[in-house]
């Protein structure tokens, strides 16, 4: 019997990619291109999703992945998609795109404030059902469109998420699924369905929400047009995928209630699987539907941890990058070697970047390093790099502690994945800071692998996403915490909290500028 393959399209924050797996979960090929989300002229804090250009990029990625795999397109038995969450795409009555925004588009600042003012109880009421606040939700964005692009708003007949959009381009079917649609905020955690009455209550269209299907459901097939564009075989089953974090959790084997993960990418997510959906009375914790029916995820988010590392490397470490290239090693590996020679606490350096998550009042201090010494041996680049790694781990710990208290879940083990998990020092620091065993899975593209699991369920290869995740996910290494270091990091974390609060006050007083502030604050 000829080998079968699955293809996952991944529309990420910084790039589009196509990844092909065999039915044993082995990655066969990947093709990737970077893309950008452009601000609209005259629209502050906008982050539009360029669906025309990005679809062309994805077409090229799909063709390249098939070519690299050295297989016939007909050997691909199903295709699915994942994406950054929160981003939405709007369509007219003929299924043509009208408008799209990427994940942290924050144009709807005035609209968030207006919704909170005109409907003062609505955010708390909607959060109790959806687990989402207005900050990155669809309703303020729709209200912005109604106010500022009324001709587009009037034409709007349907809405779905960016992962759904990729499937719409393949199949012509406009649909959605819980894990990504849930981040729109117009959704019920309990029912795993849209809540159109939320839109109606605030004076917006309530008839634009498409059918909802669970991940792993066939929703259509590759059209003749899409086949010509992508190189996929016409008639290939198109399978409902999901949001990047939730499908990524599946690709890491984090599928059962009580399991915990930290995903270390551009943003860091701290995830705890919950057996039943519940929300936080203080609105400090985000809650999302998992791709696993019956499971929800409480989530903390650390902003820009990966991006800060890239900034530090590119802006301050050109000499170290050159040395790393001479030695034939990754610059981050070289910087970790320097950082490993620095003691716990990084000689007192306090990085100020992302705060711990406070979902109901979500903003950050101005980026900075505090307590630098003019002694180059104490405030070396290695020390600053270590301080950044420690800080990401400390914010993760604080978010996890808040989630554990909220959910009642406890775990002695954390699954750590994403680009940051490649850092041996960073993985050990996370173990030391949290005081928990940190397990690193043998997965490079966990999110796309989760998509392959969904394809396998749809085609009958697997019985469920949870079942195949437990069967196929294996482990590269486990890091045990150093308890002496753990105690030291508790002291470092307490100092950081005091310092961060003081830096937030400078933002409140108009002295410094927040690194990021949720719309409406």
C-alpha cells in the first residue's frame, strides 16, 4: 500500500509555512516564507492581515513543500490549517474577502472604551461566557469597521479566523472551529459555539457567524481553482484545524486535564488544561477552548520574550554573532555559553519588559534594564542575556502560579516547547525558577504536527487527537530543578515584582511609554 501523507498550512505571526508529515507523525518536508502585517495609513496601532499577498505566499509554500517531499500531490490524503489566534477575516455574500486583521491589531482603542462606557457590564458578562476580554476581541474591531469603513461593514456577510480563512481558500467553505473562534470573544466555552447575541446586544450584526466544526472534521475538498494555485490534488479532503497554541498543545501531547505546557516563541504562553470550563472573577486569566472536546485551557501570556531576544542579539551583540558564525554555532548558543558563566540572579540586573498577565487591565511598563553596573564584568552581555532568560522564566512562573490558584490544578511537570526550548541553559533556568521537572519533546513543528493529527482523525487513521498524541509524542530530555537555585529565584522574583510596579507607575504618570497597552486602557 503506498505511503500516505498529511499537509498542514501554518499562518503564523511572522511567516507562512506548509509542513508535510507521514502517518507516523514524521516530518517529511517544510517550506516557509516570512511575511509582514502592515499598518494602515492614518490608522494608529493597526496590524492588517494582507490576505491577497499572504495567500500567494502560502501557495508557494505548499508547492515547495510537495516538491521537497518528492511525492505526488495525490499522496497527500488530507490538508488542514492552523494560525495565529485572534486574527479575523470578513467576507461578502459571494465569499470574497473584504477585510482582515492579524492577532495584536489594536486599532479599536476608542471602540473598546466606547463599549465599556455604553455597555458597562458587557465585558464582564461576555468574559464569563467566553473567557475573553475586549482587548483582542472581534466586537471592537467590527465596531471600528462600522464607524470607519461603513461600506465594508455593510457588505460583510460572514466572518472567520485566519486558520479558517486558509481552508476557505482551499475549499470555498466558510466555517470555523472552537479553539480559534473562541479567541474572538463572541463564543461560548461551554457550548463550543458562537454567541451571536453578544454582537446583537452591542448593536452589531449577529448573522455573520458561520457553522462551527470540531478539529478533525472534513468540511470540504480542494477545489479545481485551489488545485491550480497550490499544486494540491483537486478533491483532497480539507480538514478543520485550529489555533496555533491549542493544536501545538496537541502536537506536544498536552491533551489531558491537569497537564501543563510553556510554549516559548515570539510570545510565551503558559497553559493549563482544565476538565471543565470556568472563568476568573477578576478577569486576570484567559480561558480558551482546546482542540480536545471537553477540555479548556487557562492561559497566561508573556509578551515578546522571543522578540526581545532577537532585539538584544541584533542591536547589541554584533560582535558575538560574528564570533558564533566563525565557530559555526548558532548565535543564541554562543550567548548561552557566555550566560552560563554568570551566577543565578545575573548580578542583580532586573529586566523590565513583559509583565505577568493581568487580562482585565493588560499593559506593560517601558522596556528597560534596571540595576546595571558600570563594571563590565558584572553587567556583561552574558549577564544581560542570562537576565532576559531568567526574566522570561520568572514571568512564566508567576502566570502559572496564578493559573494553578484559579483552576485548582497542580502539576510537578511542565512541557516546554518552541524555539526557546532549544536553549539548554534556558530549559534548566525554567526548571530552577518553577521548581518543576521540565520535559522537552522530540518535536520541531508541534503546531503543524497537531494539524497532522487532525487530518489523521478525519481520514480514519487515528481514533482521536488525544489518542494519537499520547501514542506518537516522544521526549528528548528532562531537566530536574536545582532546589538551591529555586530558593534564590524566589528572592529574585520578589525584587522584580517591586521594581516592575514602580516602572508601571512611571507609565501611569506619563513619564515613560508602555511597551504594549490593550485597546481601551
